[in-house]
C-alpha cells in the first residue's frame, strides 16, 4: 500500500480511529468526518490532521465507519463527492449494506464490504489503538460487480495492516457473526444484568471468571442496539436454541447427569475455537509463578523467558489489594513449560507445579 496517500474515514469511533492510527503509521494522510465534534477533534488530533495536511489531495479510499443505520444516506453523499474513489465499510452486518450499494449501479464496482473482527469494550476514539487489527481476521464481502482490481486493492490494504483477509458472502458473514459475536454480547449482558442489586459484599468476592464472562457487557448499548436490530433474523434461532438449553438445565437441576452433559458440551464447544493465528486450538501447559509485589518483577520474568527462547502464549495475573505477592500463570507448550520451570527454579524463582489444559 505504498501508493496510498490519503484516506477519508467517515465515523471517528473505535474502528475508524484505530484504522486512522494504523494508516498514519504508514505515512498516509487521514481525515475524518463525524457528527460528534468531540470525537472528530480527538480523532484528527490523534492522526495529526490539520486543514493544511495535503489538503489538495483527493482521497483514494473512503471508509464508512458509522453505525449501519446511517449507511444509506452517507454512502450516497460520499459517492457524490468522490465518484472515482474506492469505497469500503466496517459495519458489523453486511447484507443490507451490500443490497443498498448494488442499487447504485456506478458505485457497486468500486465498493467492497468489509468487517474487521476486532474491537474493544471501550468504544469511541478514546479506545483506539493502531495495533487493533494485528493478527485479526478481516472479512471481505464484495458486491456482485466489485471490480477485481478493487478487491485486490482492499486485500492488500488489509494485509498491510497486519490483518488476515477472509472472503465471505454477505449472508454467510451475518450468520457467522450472529453466532460468534452477537450472541456472546447478549449472553454477557444477560449475565451481567443478574448482578444488578447484588450486595456489594458478594460482588467483592468476584474472581476472574465473572470478569471474563461479563467483560463485553461494558460495551456501548447504543451501538449494539443497532447491530442486534440489523441482524435480528440471524440471531433469533440462536436465542431460541439458547433458551431451550436453559429450560432443559432448569428442568434437570435435580439430575446431575443433565448438568454434566451441558458442561461437557460447553467444554467441547470451547475447544472448537481456533488458537492463535487461526490454527487449531492448543492444549497449553500452565505454569504458576509467585512473584513479589514490587516494580520490575514482571519484566524480569519475561527477560528470563527470552534468555532461553521460550514462547509465552498467554498469561494471567492474580493479585489482591494489600497482598504482598502476586500469582502469574504463563500458558506455554508442554516442552517450553518444562524448560522454563527448570530454568526458573535454578534461578531462585518461586515456581509451582505446572498443570495441563484449562
């Protein structure tokens, strides 16, 4: 994407601003448009755009990064302003936007629907990160008339951002995200809703499991209301299935076998989620290490990992307020866990017995 000089991003939210930051790091001039003046000012400041930033350049790419409800009006106006430009969107649903674009004969060949499978519960430009897309799948859903050179251009763009382009039709995309994104959002919100009104003394006992399962419940309600509405037909049968499983569990609470079957099925479903880089999910070995609550301990630990060239796949940190020690659990391959355990023990670290699996 060395030839890309200027991009116009309509929508200075999390995805739009993160894209702007990633493009800025490649030397691209990025300008934003947004009805929220606070978001617009912050996004422009983050990418260093001023009215004199190569203002004579026309954008080679226009990115629609607004909620789906605003898409119809915005895409028509942006195409009127930039009729020769390549267009993409970042919306969470694809079917309706593709149908809308295909009604504009001259636009459809220049447009490719896209959806980066990346995000954070912290919305808006305040949560933007230039590395948000690194290693993440990025779905491409072209129109029926998208020019091959346009599709190739968008693929190159996605790869230049460190993401992985995945070709998928709009209907298939919407069915997929209903299962792996929209249903989890609603499930997390339903679970978090049950906490409302709970005694503070109970909530103070919360561990990482509750935090993990309710993390995305902190997402923007306004944004997600639109997403759920757009994909309601794909979500409906999934919610009915979830309700059926919940009803079966309630009816079978007096039968341990029913609960065990559900837990086994859930464990199996969890194991089907691909591992790092989209590969098969791996069974890691987890190595617990107790460290002192003082500056530099975590950095020292990773220096030890680097010394013997072990690859840390993931980590968790458990530390209670007022506690003088913390528990670091590293996820590694079995071989690396054995090697690191021996090395750390010999170096005086407080290492405990590794465990397999979750």
